[in-house]
């Protein structure tokens, strides 16, 4: 039964992406029309874990709603017209950018009815936004059907009238009256009073305590206007966005800037180690002790890294010290949303770090760049590894290693555990990328954390996975240990550059390791249940420790070989 459901899900995911791509090139669609209904039907067939009770018509999915709204601009529930655009100069006007809580993208409220969302990260971002919007439309239509009597007049229910009264704010509600309103809200959305009160507190804050009421009200109202055809919902894709997607427009600008900085600092001919990771762990491990005047002892001080994660003044102190010591920071201005740090190891004093015993004496350069998103990983890595032309001279990139560290969903363990991939399998295709990982299971023996080794699935979108397809990948001969969104894209770019186009030397080594941000098969541990918080500190720094050890030991061997 599971295998047959897994096949049905795989087919639905493929069809969903084909449909989305078709609608993108068509230029627009109506969520309430035939195309919108088709996408909605496919998402319901997939029934992803992250969207919980989406398929239950009389029950609103609150965790999924919070997850989606954190990744979409504030106020989107009020808008009938949503335009996906490229970077088209809206920041030059008087529009204030709206940045979603959990996504680095600029959005602009054009008027009362329209929201523009800038898409800079490629197709994966378009699919991500459309998937979240489709879920939002499903929940909105659910609210409409529960809040209005479905006849020619669409008369609102008593519960919806009370919600409207709270939203309009014309009457001051006492605490007891607000609780009565929450009871009516809970009966409307098919949730217990306890669940609704918790959601009311989670969604709201001191500036906007009634945000949950406003979201429910506006979603229902916009859906009703669509059903009555007084203001039909529409999604548009701008002509500039259609021109730029797939052409590495932002990735090329980003990579050229990085290479220019390497050249300006006379680092372009040095052995280069590329790390795709966060913007803090490498910096903190190389500079943290000295910046905070702490002595490194035999064991790694994970407590110190936790303190740095917790306190902005400590983070600022480490950053200032790192820059004073020669670390170069490139704040992204290309539109790729990927910042870069460049560290010249020949200028870095490693004595008071966890790497003091290695006695490194090379002139290698470490380049750390921030997380890419889905297919964007191929674009940035492919452009970065290409030869660089400067004043008529062509320079090959002297890449010695590429390391990828990130968060992923785990199938065989718990939040915070570590995954060491031996291959990446690209979901929905026959593409697979086996490789020799320089990181091994033996590198991660630890009393607190578990580590797992095996194939990992590079998925088209984490928000599209359901229990059946994940169980299939875990329990069949695939024996997958986890899922993420970038691995296959990175490896494809590395293999093309090193083995086919010969842009870089074929003898580089790769390090891949992920820590578990969620377990999508475990109830209460999906991405919509919340982030890792400080649980992620130890696995992040343990992986960083092992990657830097491999880099420094490889550089030491090279120096010895030259002698």
C-alpha cells in the first residue's frame, strides 16, 4: 500500500512541477480557475506532512498556516493580486520593502489589492512560493465555506460577524469578551479553545495582538470576493522574471564579484577551499577565542559558541576582531542573497583555536558562502568554478576542496543528529550523484549526538514530502537517511567543472554533512513545529570542526610534499 501511495505521490509531485512551470511561462493564472484547481488537486493528492490537516474540510491547519505566513510577506492574506517579479527597481520608488520573517526576499505592497514578491533565487523559489500560496488558498476557501452560508447571498455566520467585530476594532473588548470571541473563532475553524488560544498568542504580538483574527477574516473575505467574482484572485509572473530565470543572471554577477575580490587581494592563485555554510561557525572557530580573550583547552568549548549565538554584543566583537585580522566580508549586492567571507589562512593565527595541534603552515584560502536555495546551488557553484578573465588573461580557479554543510530533514534519527551522505538522489528523476565523501561516520563519534551515513534525497521542495514517499525512500533498498534541497545541484556543478569541462583540477576532495532540523516522519518534529534553537549549536560546530580539520590537514600534507 505504501509503495503504491509513494508512486502516486511521486507522479503528483512531477505533475505539479510541470504544471507550475507551464503556468510560469504562460504568465498568469487564477487560483479559483481551472489551472488553480488543478494545482490544488495535486497538492491535496500529495498531502504533505508539513501542511497537517489541509485535507480536512472543517478543520483549519494552524501550524502549517504559521509556517507559510512566516515565509510570505505580511499582509498577503488581504491581497487578491499577487505578482512575482525579478529585481525591477521597486526600491527606487517610495515603496517600503516587506521582508518575510523566515525568507530573505523583498516584497512590496503596491496598493490595497496587490502584493509584489521579488524572486531572485530561481525556479526553486518560484515553486516554493506557489506551493505555499496554494496551501493558503485551500485554507482560505475552507474558511469561506465555514464562515458563510452557501446560497446566492453568502450570508455570514454569527461566528464570522463576531470575528469581523474584533478586526474592525470599533469596540473595546474586555478580556472575557475576547475569550468569548476566541471560543467563536475556535468553533468556526474546527479547533479546540486551547489550540486556538495558543495560536492567538503565537500569531499575535504587543503591536498586533489580534493578528490571528485578522488573518482568518481577510482570507475568508478575499476568498468570498473571488467566489462571487467581485474581485477574482490572480497570480502574475513579470516579463523580466521570465527572461531571467534559468540564465544565471544573478549567479554570474555574484561569482564575478567574488573573483574580483580574490584578484584585488592577490589571492586568486592560492589553493582555495570553498565552504557553503552559515556565516558564523567558521568565523567563530577561527577567531572566537582570541576575540573574547578565552584560552582554548583540549576540548572544544561548545558553551562559548552557544553564548556567541545568544548574545549580539559577542557576535559583533568576534566579527570586528575577524575583520581586523584580515577576514574579508563581501555583502551581496548582486541579488543572489548570498554573502561571502574570505579567510587567508597564512595570516590566521591558529594557536588559540581547536586546530592549534595541526601545526598548519600553508597559504590556502578559505571561502565561506551563505546558504543557496534549491536549484540556485547549481547556478552559483557552476559560475564560481568557471575560469576568471581579467584584463585579457584567463585564470583557472585553484580549488582544492568543496564542503557543503547545511540543515536537512532526517528520516532515521532526531532533531540535532548528523547525516553524512554517500550520494545524492534527485527526486522525481533518474539522476543520481555518488561521490567519495571525505567526511566519514568515524569522524562523528559523540556521546550526545548520533550520526548516520547513506544516500540522501535532494527534493524539489521540502514542503511537498509526505509520509508514504519518505517511508519508501527510507525502507526500500534506497535506504535514504534524509532529505534536503541543494546537494544534487552542488554535486552536478562540481562534477561538470572537474570531470567534464576541466575548469578545476579533478583531484579535489568534497565534504558533505548535514544536521537534522526536523524529522518529517515524526509527529511534532516537522518543520512547521518550529526551529532547532540552541539544539543546533553542537552539531553545527562539530561539523565545522571536522571540515576545517580536513582542510588544514590537506594543506599540511601539500606543504610537506613541496618540501
